[in-house]
C-alpha cells in the first residue's frame, strides 16, 4: 500500500477540503479526510496507472489550487499514519527515528481527531520523556518485552502501527449527494425563446415533487433554493450564461406545493423583469442549504406535520413578498410594559420548540401578567382629547371616534424599563414612565389609555394604547 | 397627620434592599416621618447602624424588627415582627435564631408548628406586633399561597392577639383594589386593625435601578429575563406622607394606624444590658478586687527584684478606670484564656493597643512593658472614650482551634458565638455580578459605583468572640456560619461597639507556631529564655539577611534594613512600623533615615519634644507620640488626646479633625513651637490617616522579630526546620527558605523513603525534609507510612511500592526526583521499574512477580542515562517544590552567553550608578498601592537575592516578559543606599534553557 497525504498546517475550511477530496477521486477511489487538516489518497494502484511523478505533480497542483496562498505539505508513507507523521514532522530525507515523540499522534489516530486518544498519547509521551527519550528512535529502541505492561495496550498497539501492522480501517470519503433535480424541455412549445412562465409550471411541479421527496426522505427542509435555466447554444452566437435564481427562505420548507409556489413566483418576477431571449433547454432545481426537518418517520394519520408545513409555506411566501422584518416568529416575555412583551425568535426547529409556542407554556413560564392586558394594541399611541366624560380621537380622513367614559380603573404605574434603553439589545425601546387606566365606556368597550408622568400628567394629556374586544 | 413606615428593608437584607440603613433613617426623618421600622429579612443585621444614625435625629423613633419566613407544607410566607419592648425583642431574637438553625445559608425559615410553639411558650408574645405579608407584598402569606391552609390569620390572631395588624399597600401596580378588598375582608372578618405600609426597599426612587440589578444578581438571571421578579414601578420607596395620605384617602384608618402602631413600640437597642461572663470571680469576692490581686501577683513575677513605684501607680490608675467603666470581668476572661493556652504550652501574645496597658502586662496577656517603654494607657482605654476595651490575642495558628473549642466548651453555644463580618461589594466583584445581571443594558459603571460597600453576604470575623453572662440569644440572634462548628451573631464588630458589647479576638499567628516548634527543638520553654540584644543577630538583620523572619522579610523591609541598620530592640520597633503606608504618605521615612545616617542634625524646639521624640530622632513616627505632644504641649487630657488620635485616623471619613486641629495649633503655638515645626507636624499627621502601627503593636511584634532573628542567626537549621513545619506562612515559598538555609551552611536532604516522616526534622545538624513537602501526599497518608516503617522497615523498592499504596503519579515524581536512590536505583531506572507496576493490580501478587529492584523476574532495565543537572533540579521541584541538589540558577548560568556573576557578588561589589546585568529566578512580583504604579521584583540565585525596580513605563513595556517567565536576565542601573541594593531595570529577557523548566512558586502581586 502507498498513501499520499496533503496536509494544510493552517487548516482548510471544511467545504474546501471536501471539494479537494472530491477532486482527488480522479486519482484513486480511496480518499479519506481528516477534519480541516489533511486529505489522504491511496496511491498503490494509481502509481501503476499514472506513474509516481505524475501523481505527485497532479496532487500537488490540486493542493495549490484549493489551498491558494496556504501552502500544503506532502507526505508519502506505507500507510496513512506514516504519511501524516511525515507531513507534520518530517523533512525530506529525515529518518523516521529522528521524528519527535509527538509524531505518535499521527500513528494513533490518523483519520479522526480523538481527544481521548490524544490524551493517552500525550500521557505516553510524558512517560517517555520522563525516561529521557525525545524521539521515535528512543521509543523503538526500548525492549519489546513488557511493553504493554509498562505503557498499556494502546501503546503496544501504537508500536505495532509503527511497524506497519494493525492499521486502522480506511474511512472512505464520499462526496455529498446533491439535492438537485433536473429535467429537459421536450416540447417545442415549452422551449420558446421567450416562454410564458406558465410553461415552466408543469416541469417545475414535477421537479419540486421529486426534490420534496428527497428532502423528506432525509428529514430535511430546504432553507435555500437555486433555480437554473439552461439556455440553448447557437452556433456562431456567443454563449449566454445560464439564468440562475437564488432564493433564501426565512422559514424552511419541504412541502412540494410550497416549493413550487415560491420558485414559481420568483421565476415569474424575474422573467417579467428580464426576458430570457433564448430558448430554454433544461430546468434544474437544487436545495443549496438545508436544516433538519420534522419526524423522519411520517405518521400517515397525523395531520400536525402537514398543518405545520402549510403554515411554514405560507409564512415563507409572505416573508418573500413582505420582507423578513415584517414576517417573523415572536416569543412572549414577562414584562410590565405591554409593548415590549415579545421578542423575535427563530422558527421552531423541533416538536418541542413547536409546543413551546403554545399558550399553555406561557402560563407555565409565568409569562401571563397578573393585571389583564388589552387584546389589541394600536400601532402607535393615539392622542385623545378629554372633554368632560368624553374621550375624543380626531383621526384623519374622517376616522375620528368618541367614547363616553363611565368608569376609570387605575392608575397602573409602569416606569423604569430603564434597561431597555435605545440601542440596548434587540428591542431598542426607550424607557416608559406612564400611568395606565382601564376606561369602561358607554358602548361596552374598554379602552386602555395612559398619560405620561410629569408634565403631561399635569396638563391632562391622554393617549389611547389599546382596547379589549 | 403623622406617619411611620412599618415595613422597610435595607441592603442588610443581602441583595434585597437598595439603601443603607442610615440612608433610610435620614430620608424618613427628612420627610417628617414619626418613625421607621427596619425589618430586614431573616435578621437584624442593619439595626445597630440604623440605631446609631437615629441618635442624630432627636424625636425620631426607630422601631426594631425583622421578617421571619414561615413554612407549612409547600406554602411559604413572610411575617414582619416588631418589638414593642425588651421581652418582645428577646422573643424576636430567639425566633430568628431558630429560623437559621440547621438550615443552609440563605434559606432560613420556620415550620409553622415550631414557630407557634416557640411563640406560645415565651412571655414576650404579647410584646410583638405581627404584620403578615399578603398579596402584592412579595412572598404571599401562607393562606395566599397555593395549597396553604385557610385561617392562617386566625391562627396568628390566637398567638399575637391585638398585636396582629393587617398591612395594606398602595403601589399603583394595578392590584391595589384587589389588595385592599382582601385586607378589608380580613379586618372585618377577624376584627383586625389595618396599617398602611410602603414595603420600602430603597429610600428614594433613584435607587430603583440598583434594586432591579440586585434582584437579578440574587435570582441569577439577566435583567432581560427577570420578568415579574422586577417591580413595574418605583413606588417602593419612602414616599411623602402627604402623598400617602392622599393614596389612603378612602381608608384613613389604615394611614393613621401606622403611626399609632409605631408609637406602641417603645423598645430601643439602648435597653440591651449586656453582661460579661462572671464565673472567674471567686465566691465572696468582687471582680475588681480579684483582678487587682491577680495583677499584683503578676507584677511580682514580672519584676522579681521588686515592683517599681511607677508600675504600682500605673496599675492603680488603670484599675480605677477599669472599675469605673465596669470592665473587670472582661480582663478576667482574657486572663483565663491566656492561662489556659499557657497550660497547654500554646504560645500566645496580646497585640495592638492592649500592649499599652500595664494591667495586661502584669496579667501576662501582653509581652511589652509599657511603663518602661513609656506607652500611653489612654491609647487603649479611657473614660472619655467610654468604649469597651478591645484585646486581641495571637495564638499559634496550628492550635487556635483548641482555644476556640475551649471557649465553646466553657461557655456553651448559647453564651458564646463569633462576631460577624459583612463582606461588602468592592469594584471587581461588583463589576462581575452586575455585568452578568445587566447583560447589554447600559449604566454598568454607574451602578458599580453606587453599590460600593453594599453588603453582599455574611461571613465570620477572623477571631472575634462574643461571650455573655446570660443567654446571648436574648440579646442578638445567632446563626450557624458556613464553617462547620461555628455560630455567629448577626452583628459585626462595629455594631457591637455601638451597643457596648465586648468581644475578645482570638487570632492566629503562624510565626508563633514556628517559634514554638523552634523552641521545642532547642529545648527552651518560652521566648523569655532567648538571650536579648545579641550583636550577631542585629548584624544579620542589618545585612537584610532576614528571609523567613517575621515582619522584616518582605522585599520592602529588607530594603529598609540595609538603610536603617538596626542595632537595638527599639530600632526593630521602628523598622516594623516604618514600612507602612502611614509613614510613607506622611513623609516621615526619609527625614528619619537622614538623621539616623547623620546627614541631618537632630534638634528639638522644646525640651518636652526630646523626651517624646528622642527615640525617633525628633520625627514623630507613632500616633502615640502625637498624643503625648498634645498632652504635654497643647494642654489636652489623655482622653482628649485619644480622641485626637481617632480623629486623625478617620481624617478622610469625617471632619472631626478640623475642629481639634485648631485647638492643637493654638496649644502648640502657646508652647512656643515655630510655625515651621507645626506645619511639618501636621503634614506628618496626615500620614497617620493612612494605615500605621501603634507603637505598642510594633513593640509586641518586634519581640517576635527579634526571637525569630536570633534563632535564625544562632541556629539556622532549627529556624528552617521550624518554618517549614509551620507552613503555610510567611512571604516566601518553601524553596526559598531551603535555599536560604543552604546559604547559611545547612545541609538539606530529600524526604526519605526508608524513614518517612511528615514533619521535617534535624539529625546531626542536617535538615531532613519531611513528607509534608511531597506534592500529592496527605498528612494522613504520610503518617501512615511513618507508622508502617516503624513497625517494619521497608526492605526494598518493591516492598515500599507495594505497602505505601501511593498513587502512580506520586511514585513517578518520587522516582524522578531520585528518592529511590536509597534502594540503589537512579531516577530513570526507578521509573522504568515503576511503569511495569502500574499495569499490575495488587491482587495479582505484585510482590511475587517483582524482584527487589522492581524488575519483572529475568528482565534487565535498558540503559536510560540520568537527567542532567538542570533536569535533576527540575524534577525535584516537581516532586517537592524545591531542590536539595542545588539552585536552578547554578546550572542555568552556564548555558547563558556571557554569564553574569552571582547576585551576592553584584550586591557586594556593585557601584552606585553603574550598569549591571543580573541573572536569576523570579520569586517576588509586587505593585504596592503607595508606589504609584512602580513594580518591584526579586531575583534569587544560589548566592542570594537582588531587588529589581521597574518604573511604570518600563513595566508597561516589559510586563509580558515579567509575567510569563520565571528565569530572567535583568539589565539596568545599580542603586545603592548603604547596604540596600537594587537595580533600576531597563531591559528584561528570558534565560536560555529554562523553557518548560522549573515550576517554582513565587509571591505575586500581593
């Protein structure tokens, strides 16, 4: 066996390492990765096919392409551990016996960083240093008899590995499957130069159904989508790039109708703004990013997941139309100031989080206030004029209202939400110093009004903040 | 109409109130309240302070109370109890004591049954007002809580009768109507009287933020998550009576009821008549005559050649004062305590101002002759001051527990308890706690400043004991401390002073333990047998060779010794006192040193000044000297002079000194003292506002300084052995003590495996280290080894390993430190053998499988070589924190390019102002508060120590090197002042070869 190791001392992002691993598959079907540090390629058979020099050159070129400025170090060995040890500690021509004791880490666990193994090797190295040993040569020179007794079974195993025996199994690298569905336009009418968006519907429906099935089968939801329209190549005309549309979903979706509608709306808007100008030949739908979905095993009689998916689809479409600021999930908080009793939260990702949205959990968390709060709040406080028993609101465009006050319950003084000063935290709300009253009116409606403490109170200024319906 | 607040909590409820008791009293008085009831949660922690402040508001009534937590099943409620008279107070104290007994800290509470039984059985049940917390007043009372039994108020009515009131609050929180309806129903149903309450948690609305933050600290949640734990508004402050009256306009009976209820509570803490234990007075004899007899007997022992007339006079004067103030029993109690300690051969000595008393000297409590030393009794006690005396006694730190248990045994848990110490917020803790509470909210620094000095939690005073003639719990509640076996009163030493309750301080001093051990090794009975005024001892002290000597071993002290060069006992008194913030800030140090060196003439403007200041060369170094100047030259009485001293001590805190200064100024002027002298004197007095030693205290410590120095000078092996066996104590780590002993010619050997012993010992002048120095071995394990070796000596390494039962890590360290050399094994051979053992369980018969040399039968060890010199030292440090082979610098020096000479040579031969380089191991890093950012450090090598000085900008540049490395080369300019040598550092670099090297403890930043 012969193994090459490309090691990146500065580390390579995981996505980059996986891409490199995928590229190495052209040289060998046996590729393995180690975290963000290294790629192993089994070259025993490939050497016969490509020749060693070409292999080295090819792997080297790949390493440079993917690492960019970060240099890669090479190591060739009889097995992965030796290759990694050389890439870490060896220099060309340095005999193995001169490698430091730390090289044992590579032999112990070449493929997967393992804290327990690392600690064991560190302890072994500390023990060896206590004996005055500093390199693998000293380690190998120790008498074999009693080795396991002195240093343990793991150390004995390590010694065997140094001799090329009892090697670890090869964890084969498999590139990530793409969640992508593709179909070609077969009918002339489908592939007109400036097709009607409706022409895409049939194809889109089929693609979204298949993609949805794949997502659900993996218990995933799509949080990012990509729609690619492959365009016709015409001889003598410069190639037109494929039309690519990306969609980020604030609310992840796996349901096929939802996927179709979201993509369809996005496509229609894009085609209206920028006609294709060329005949489409291929349509590809891909889930570019995913999040965990609900139950991997669907209960056919449980409609809850369908309801949740329908809700999420609706929210996702609304968010696409109105923006993430206008459509979001909120968490109730126990706060005296009624306007600040919610905060933005992430969409529920698990059934437990889903249940947490329910009212029962609010009571359990003590979030329900002791003093009743109105069922409706105005978007902004509305100024009221008090005339005797009457409360008058002069809204624009004939939207004025008036109420006759029968009873004033209160005041409830709410002040000192000082720790919510503007700029502090997500709410960014100013402090509140208000006296609230619940006003029973002649029409049976209860209003929630306030006046600000201090000047306004003395002047009698009132504001409408909400009502009970 | 008058109003009194009946439900107020201060910050002495520990994170449940946001105002000091004094602030509450001041604010209530300013608003025109007729009174205020301070009812802190689970205790009376703030009452003494409130009581003291209330004295400055004549006509203002402080009602004494507390809130007790009651429990029944899962229900829990708070009950505020206010004392109407002395018996009510006694019952309250007992209830609070009961509520803490057997409970974890912070969870005091009384089961309803226990509570009811205690109240029903006590004569004070009718002397308490009871106000149960209801809905909206915090923790709802029992019947308000889910699952609580009905009729809790009816049961309380049965216990307290007309003393039960229904508190009604109006907090504008939307629940006032509900709360009022419930209160009306109770009053109507049970015929109870309502009282308006403010449920005050802070004195003004501006404290609300701090209160919210403290709630979050207590509940361990950030503000954003605190929810309903925070109030919706700031109404729980002391509101104006007019506003309250308007709020209660619909129920004036409740409003009026508050002041009326406060008027029923006549109890004041001034009524607490505290009596000291009296059992030491023989039957038929009074305390004072008995004390006088003991004093005379003691005087005859102190003066075997005849008691001088001035001593008789002084004793008579002191006994008169003691008699007038009624403190004879106190002295008798201390005398008994000291006598007990002496009977057990526990070294002890009174410290502080008690050394000013001839009575204490003759009773054997203190060790300094105040008459011969010219010390002023009024510094300790005076009729003008009228405060109880405060005697602190140091005991050997290893045996102090015997003394404490003696007190508990003698007086019982109901008559003896320790004094509380309130741990208060300081900037670092405040910032940490409040930052967690605030999260992203603004205003952290403002709140940190506001919360300074706020009580955080209750702890124990280091040694203060309150003893009483009758049950202590009738005067003050007692609660268990966190430390097992300790109980503590709910007042700190300042509160006890306010209320005239005396305490005795049973303190621990490590040096006394070390001296006891040294005396035992020398076959001496006590310190009196040590030859006084030995020239060799003073010569050693003057050289600054005082590592390990109590009080004069720090870097700053050694530096001063080289300049001051003590020659006699009083020089030591000055040495102990002069290196303190007080003399430094008062700029007394340099004038004194100049005069001592003869660089400045010693002159006195008045003959009396020569008498008073002669021993300090005309520079006032002690507060007592200022007192004597005031008495002899400004016409102050001794008591007034003591008041002057206290005014000086509290210079910054209050303006008392300003008034007395004028009088002092006039008196000195009338005595003919020049404006220049007076100005210098007042500049020096300013220094006494900082920390400084009383002369008597310095003298007491100087006795121990001399004793330790004599032992070190004459018997360095004994000194080192005693110090090591008394660890932990002192400024330096054991490795420095051992290296210092070696410099004094002491041979030091590693702990023995063949003859293991916990303590270090001496054999033929050789210091054999004990197993207390071995890392990872407990005393119990070491003593077990000792016993095993005595029973049957270890026959070889395998026998030792098998029988010792030591952990593998310890065995490995011992092996690598060469401990197995006694069995003929070098370091690595021993380790090689040990490694074979660790995988073999004892059950497998280790002994049968191993030969004497730890090798499995038939197997030879490989050639592993031996550690080099530095590695050998390093391995010893790993095993026992020091090295017997040599100082690490001895080997490291050879590895350096252009090695530097040893530190002793640099110190001996270096010229002031010359550039030097010095290599050494860093053993001290300091940044004293008075040094304005200057950093001091100390290097050590096998020859001695050398001080380094880094100016602030230099330290800023070199801090990473100074803090990260232990072995350094310092470059700079040598500074010499007589025998005091230091290097003003300009460069620092780590030494080569020391990476991953010796891990030596150092004295850092303290």
